[in-house]
């Protein structure tokens, strides 16, 4: 494993007094052929004070907790590394935090690794002998792309089920049947989890997934899908086979999510945009379970879901609150859900006015964001591919770019100061006048401030 020079120096110092091992996700990522981003070091054969003294000369140290045996070191290059002692954990109470932790420098590699959640995270690396230490068969599970619990103590921490959910999606892993069974046995402990920890795992799923459908499969296999009823309701909700040969709404949503992460624009986006788009695609059909019915169309009974876009808006907000998402996600996710079929409704051609109004409704999301949701929705119907639908999405984006609205909503050109300049005193009528001016602007009555003032004069009867 390639190690930063400053970390190598720290390891050399610690080696003189203890037995350092790299552990956890950094080793897993390296064995998967990825560049490790986090380096966690576990040091055996040493007490806490000796470890602290060995590290202190190399940078500021933050003793996270003597009881946990963890020290954070910020090196001269401003990199941060976690050094810890091997530790035992015993269940003392309910929930994710109900553990007694006791550092134990005498633990063997196998004993120290046994407390970790999955075998793929229980692999250690000796940087001096270049040896991989794998007492629980994690490398075989990495090759098989399987998440398997390390020990029966897995059931003591319900958060590990949600870790399985996001890890399966991040690395395209499946869940071992025996681990799924353990997860089912603790399904009732979900309520013990603090909502901020629930959000932490959903956030990793939303931002880092390469196969997000895997995460939903894990929730279903473990019986934990019932804790997210907006998603659970999608399973078994039928769709018209002519338009959705892939199956029910749950399967369609999985395919849409996988289509989204396959888009180059999503991959190139920052975390905030990835998060918003993933949650919007997840929620885009939340309205279908409550609106789906059979109706006669062209002499045949067909499944339809009239108005499911607008019906899905409230469900998306309820879901985001349930998983502890930041409040600022509610408005853009809801807007993208409600308008995800804008390319199928209305006139045959996008007008300047309709695109301006769409951009206004979406804010703070954008038309380019909406286009990615539409493309993901279209990609979730294999093997169907509609050139007409793709053309409509392209027309929308082209029009938005021509109006400079692809990444922003239109801003009012006529403001209160213009009314004051025309002799109007601030009062209750201001809002109605400004609203009327903005509506006229959206309709294309004027396109700049000068035109807006001229329109306002005419509207007020001032010539």
C-alpha cells in the first residue's frame, strides 16, 4: 500500500514502542484497487500514555477519549490520522451507543478484528512486512463481493444494518443470506437509532453509490424496508407493461437510480447535487401507490397513475423528515418530483413563458437538474427507449440555455424601488403590483429593467 510520507514517519515512531496495523475501510478500498482516502491505525502491545507520547512530537494530538483509546493526529502536512488501541466492546444498553468499550493492548489480530461489522472491514495490513492480515476471510468475501458479518455480536448494533445498506450500494455488493437473517432478527430495534445516524448512512448512499439499487435490495432482504413506508409501498404497485415492461414501481425505481449514477453529469457533480438528484429520483414515483388504478384505454383495461407527480410531493417531504435529511433538501426534491413529467405534459413545443415558469417552480433546483431526473426516469424502463422522449428533454434544455435559465430561476426585474421612484408610497398594494409585473415578465412582456419600468408606467396609467 502506498502511504503518505508523513504517515510513514509516524508509523516508524510508533513501531519502536508498539505493533501498528492499518485497519478498516482504507485497507478494504486498497484491496479493491481504489486509492485509500482514510488511514486508521490500530496499535497493539502498548498503553495509551506511551502511544500519546510517541505521537506528540509529530503534530497536534486530539485525545478523542481515553476510554476509547483513540488519538487523532494532524501532521505537518495538515493530514489527519486516527491512531487507536485494540479494544473490547460489550453491550450494556439499547441502541447504537449502548456499549462499554475497554482498550486492551494484549488482543491478537483476530480478536481485535472480531468487533468489526463485516469481514471486508476486518482486514488489517502490516506496512513493514507488507502482509495482509485476514483472520475472518474478508479477502474471499471481497472477491465474491459479499457483505458478511464478522461475528454474532453484529446484532448488538442496529446501525450495522444501515451500514450494509449503503456499503452494498457503494461497492455493488450483495448481502450474505446468514447476515440478512441476523438483520431480520433485529428489525424491531430500528427505533433505537438516533435520526442523525440514520441520515449519515442515507447520505453516504445518496452521494457515493455506484449501484444504488443494491441498497434497496438489502433493505428488502432484511425486513428493514418497512421502516421506510414511502419506499415499501412501491413494491407491488403495478405499472402498465406496454410502458413499463420492467415490472412494478419498486423495480422501476431501482433501475432509475442505477441509470442516474451512470450519467456522466451526475458523476461529475459535487456532493450536494448528487445528494439532491439521488433523493429526487428515489422519490419521483412516491405518488403512484395512492393514485394507481385500472381504467379503460383504447378498449383495454390499463394501469394508470393520474396525478402521481403532484401526489408524490408531500410523500417526498415526509420521507426526508423520516430519514433526518437537512431541511434545505425538501424544496428542491419536492419540486423535482412534482415536475418530473413536465416534458410529457402541456404544449407540443416549449415556449419561453412555459420554460420561465418551470424554472421558477423548480428553484432552487434547476432545469438542468430536472433533465437528469427525466433521463434517469427514462433509463428505468429497459428495454424501452423512446427517441421522442429524449428529444423532448433535449428541447427543454436547449430552450433553457437559450434563455440563460439552465442553472437558475428568473429574477424579478421590477422591484419596490421602481414603484417608489414612480411616486408610490410603500403599502399593501406593492405585493400585488410586483406580482403582476413578474407575471408579465414571465410572459415575455419585457426582458430588461428599462422595459420593466415602461411596462409598470403603462400598468399604472402613467404616460
